[in-house]
C-alpha cells in the first residue's frame, strides 16, 4: 500500500506521547476503533473519516480542524503533482535558458586563452605605436609588428 498521508503517523505518535497513550491498541480501544483502522491511519495508508477525526480530537484533547489540516496539506501536494501545459512550457523554456547559459560558459572558458593572447598582442601593439610616436623605433618596425599581428589571426599580409 502507498503511504498517502505521511504526516499523519508522526502526528498520531506525537499526540499519543503528549496524552500518555502507550500503544495504538489502547488508544484504539478507548476511541471505539479497531486497532487495524488506527494502525492504517498511523501508517498513512488511510485518512480517518469525520466521525473518527472527532474521536481522535477528543482523545488528543485538540481541535478536529488540526487533524483535518493534515489532509488538506496532502490534498494540496496531490493537486500540485499535475502540471498545466503553460507551466510545462515555462519549465521547458527555463531549461533551455539554463542549457544555453551552460554552453555559453563552456565556450567562454575555452576561448579564455585566446582572449588572453589577443589582449597581450594588443598591449604589445599599443607599446610599439607609442614608441613610433615618440620616435624611439622606426616605421619599419611598426609594419613588422602589424604583419605579425595579422599572421597571428591567420590572415596573410598583402
């Protein structure tokens, strides 16, 4: 059998201790239920009917709505098991975004060494240009640096 009401058993156990009941059998007999019925509630297989909820509330000295609330929580979870078509579409779209983001991160990681080389070449070219402007090196050296940069990117100089 499926445990459909998982919160019911711990609730019953907690209330039994709180109220001084030592066994499910003694509680069942006091309530006028069969031990098998109380056991199925305790294991979460069944939820008590209204009359049994009233008996449990009296035995546990509590409001019956407290017990009924356990069913409502389960019913809400059961309803949430089913996804509408629009919710499914949103999940699929968000999954696509996550996959694309993951792929973009992988590509960026793979391109990182190339970006670093490009940054270094650009810095070198800036330094050479500054040297040409301050006339520390000649124009021919600048052309050589330019051709090296073009070759680095896989183009042939003209």
